[in-house]
C-alpha cells in the first residue's frame, strides 16, 4: 500500500510539472491587452502569436480578441491564423459573423479556405470535450436556474418568494457540496478547457453561442451569495494554474465571499472584480493580490471600464468596430 501511494504521488507530481502554468499565461495575456489599450496593435499581434504557440489550450476570448486586433492592424493572414485557433477552441462561425470587425473577413481570398476547414477544426474542438461531464454540468445548471427563475422572474410569486428562496438555497447547497465539489476534485473545475463553451442549445435562456463557459461558475455565484465555508478556495486557486478556471472567475467568487460572508468564514480581502471594498487602505494589497493571480491592476481595470462606456456612446453613433474586452460595449 505504501509503495502504491508513492507511485501515485510520483505520477501526480510528474503530471503537475508537465502541465503549463496558466498563471504565466494570464499575466502575458494582460500585457498584450495593455498593448491594445495603447493602440500598439502590431506588437499585440506578434505577442499573441508567441502566446498561442506556447500553450496547447488557450481561452476562446483571447483568440477572438487576437483576430479582431489583427483585423484592426490590417494583418489579414494573422487574423485567419487566429480564427482557426478560435474555432479549435470552440468559437462558432455564427459567432464570428456576428462581429462587426470579423464579418468583413468574408471578403478575403482566405475565407474560402477557412470555410472549407471549418468542420474539421470544429471536430478537433468537440473531440476534446468531456461530454459526460458537460452533460452533468448542464443538468446541474438547469436545476439551479429552475429555482432561480421561480424566485427572480415570476413577480406573481411574491408571497411565495421567501419559501422559494429557502428551497433554492437548499438545492444549490446540495448541488455544490454533494455533486459539483466531487466533480471538481476528480476532473478539475469544469470550465471551457474541460467541457467547452456554453452554446445556445444548452439552455433555453441562451440565444447565442458564448465565448466562455459559465455554468459551474454561476452555480457557485449563487452558492457564495450566502456565508459558506472556504473549503473550495485553495482548490479553485490551484485550478487557475491548470487553466481550468480564469482569474476573473476566481476573483469574482472570492468577492462574493467577502461581500456576503459576513466575515463568518472568509476573512480576507476583496479582489474588486465583482464586488468592491470601500476601504482605500486595502487597495495596494488588493492590487498585489490581483497581480498574483494574473489580473490587471485596478487602474488598468478602470481604463477598460471607461473604454467600454465610451464604446457605448460610439455605438449610438453607428461605430461598432471595437476590439472587445466584454466590458459594457467595448
């Protein structure tokens, strides 16, 4: 038994060291985003090429943004390279054609080649998905959303809302502690790396294919909207390194614990990603904590927010051509 334990430990540590560390990935991705904010598009394109060569799995939003950046830079060849990578990461052609920057790539001579290779690229993506896990997460999400909708979307239930809330909280607690947590321990956090992107066909409330995977994340948002033990925190943090959860998702879940935990379990700081502290004395440490998990500092985050608000004003004027950070309209 002791020998078996040693062998398992050696195999586990070997696999851990063999995996790419996605903390470094996210730090590089934020640096590239800084280049985009500075309108240094050519440099950003060059760095995206370097980043994507280094990692077998890359996040769909980064591929999409890379393609947009290449279009703005006038680098059509790079745009198609990034489109192909985006498709291998789950971005659908329908989603590409919805984008005001990428849709014009149809006019390029390279579009026919991309279109002819689309199905084979899509097959690579679907083959990498753990469909058993994907279907289970869809099932758990559907159960969570059933009670969420009864509580939030049916105003005629106002007399019953307190009772629905109690039932919803009980169901979410059972989902997380009895089903989701064991799945995380066995497979890792079920995000786009493991179960692909959230597609419109997965739930009736989703009209469009998404560029991220949020079903398990949303369940945990609802779970941590009440004081909960911090048992999952270290596990989730380690999943940033393996690429199974994004820094933004992790930081948001910690923010919910800091905001609604009433200091019962989690006693640390916010990350100021979803909810924010009003204590300015904490901001320096919060910036250090954000940097440690691959997030931009608060100043850069504010620049992105303002950029998104400005993009909303531009959209009203008919200008939809913005490289997207998915903050408001930009």
